[in-house]
C-alpha cells in the first residue's frame, strides 16, 4: 500500500523525458500550448462583497504560461455562496472585477475558464441571513467550515462552524439554481473568460444530487442515476445554451468520501456522468481521483479508464501528481492533460520549473485561504530563472 502524497502509479514509458506534458492540446476551440493545467484553488482574496480584486489579476497573470487556468470556485448565486471573500459572478461589479483578471491573463498570453460553483448544503446559515441552506435532502455534510468573521476581526484564521441540515430543495429552488448556472456562464463570457467549468465535485450542490448518500429524494431528481443526474443534465442544458458546448468542462470526484459524501456505485456514477458529458459534446472532463493528502483517499477502483471509454473529449486528471507522473499518465493515454493544485500555490513558474527539472517551492498553507499579498502573489520565481 502506498501512503498519501505519493504520485499515482501510471506506467512510466520514458521517465527521462517530459515530452508528452509539453505537447500542445486542442480543447474545444482553443489550442493549449502545453498540458499543464492550473487546478481551481479557492484563495479568498476577493472583497468581502465577493468582487474580484487587482491582486487576483496579478496572481493569475503570474501563472499564465500553463496550458489553461481554471479559476477558483466562483459562486453563481448568493444562496450558493458560503465562504468569506470568495468571488461571485452574479453582479455587474463582479463581472467587471473578473474582466480585469481575464484581461491580465490574456495579456500575459494565457487562457482561463471560470469554475461555476454552488455550495448547496455546505453553506452556513451565517452567510445567507440566517436561512437554512439548500440541499437535495435534509442530510448535513460532515465536518465544519469557516464562518464569516466576527465584528472585531483583524485577519488570520476564521472561526469554524459545523455544517447544518439543509432544507430539501423544491422544484422552484432547483429551477432557480439551474438558471443561476446559465446566467453565471453567460456572465463569464461577458467577463472575458475563455469558457466555464461546472463544479460537480468535492461535495458541493451538484455532487450532493449525484451521490446516493446525500440524495434521498423520491421525486424526478433522486432515486436512480437518471434522477440523481437530472440536476446536472439541466445545468448542462443551461450552460451549453449560454456559451456553447466547446467552452464547457465539468469537474467531478465520484470516489471522494469527504464531507460525508459517498455513492453506492461510483463506477456506475462515473459512467452516467461521462455519458452525459458525451451527449452534450462538452470540451472536457476534469477528474479528481487520487489523492491529495487532506483532500481524498486513494480510491480502490479508479474510474479514469471508464470515463475515457465513454467520453471522447479531453480528459484532465488531478491529484498529487508531479511532472514525471503526469507525463507518464499522458504518454500512456490515460489522460490528455493533468492539473496541479497545491504546487501552483508556491510556484507561479511551475511550467518553467517542471520543464527545467528544477525543485519546487513549498506552499505556506497558513496563507492558503486567508490574507492578502503574503503567501499569494509574493512567491519568487526560481532563482536560476532569467
Ligand atoms: C487551497 C486550496 C483550494 C482549493 N480550491 C478548490 C476550488 O475552488 N475548486 C475545486 O474544484 N478544487 C479546489 N481545490 C482542490 C484542488 O483543485 C485539487 O483538486 C487538490 O489540491 C489536489 O490536487 P494537487 O494534489 O495537485 O494539489 C483546492 C485545493 C486547495 C489546496
């Protein structure tokens, strides 16, 4: 058995060369210059009113030489927003703030998709005026999350509170959420994003509908896989109608048990989502599988090959990769690209470091989710770089 944090065991056809990782890749209408994807990373540097900042533009522009940036999770609706200083995409101020970010990334030669987010049952009532959060069924997520700051807050770690039992969403609530995804996608294009990624991973709203232990509904949005994936189907309809399928990706984590998630049959779930993605002809599927320590356990039965067999678009794999493992995974044909999350915190020049075989800087996780420039935009380039 391998411990967490080790890289996954793809075949290693040529460990000395990283050729596969640095080949261009066609993704929808875009040609990515390499197959290093920046994974979405919530960093909580927006304003308290959820508007993207100039500091965020600087941060993303520093990382623009990867194949594609997927933005941090971005709330599409106030009822789906439950994290202090994360960005949103539902007001004109937010769109304008994001336009500065996408402009800075494009000026630096990069490409960026917006990750569209609704937290569902993982929203604390504190963020929504004391109301009960929304979920498929009255079942609380497991664990706790950051509460909003107290009045005397001067920075640093926020207090934590346990997740609460959500209110079972009515059909009206579901229709509202679907519409918010469609509007969020349209707003993303207005803000200059190259496309959008539907966040259906990590125990948030869409994942809550998909996975059997969070969805006990007996109506058309629960029960069998056709029912549990109905919300995702409707979100795909709304989002592809707004921006076109070639600008859409979806992120999933069907084998994750974090935050009280779990599915009776992750293989069948992966097949069903891959079939939906194929039906809508979207650009990519982004799979979190093994095994970021602190994020997910290594799954007993990885699903990437099942997805590959059903979905003909681009497949991006994620989870504790380093450059040789990512290259080997792509060279073996298991994925088309690999995304890197934690390595991007401390290495704005990750592509250059991996190309040159240089060591990676280690992230200061105390500033992962809180702070301003410190631990965010102040990581230096590799000392040997020009
Ligand atoms: C600080 C931090 C913030 C994250 N925020 C998001 C997010 O907004 N959306 C998402 O889908 N995943 C998020 N993740 C998960 C990462 O995208 C990624 O799946 C995870 O870090 C494993 O990849 P890695 O081993 O390359 O770090 C976050 C992870 C970290 C460490």
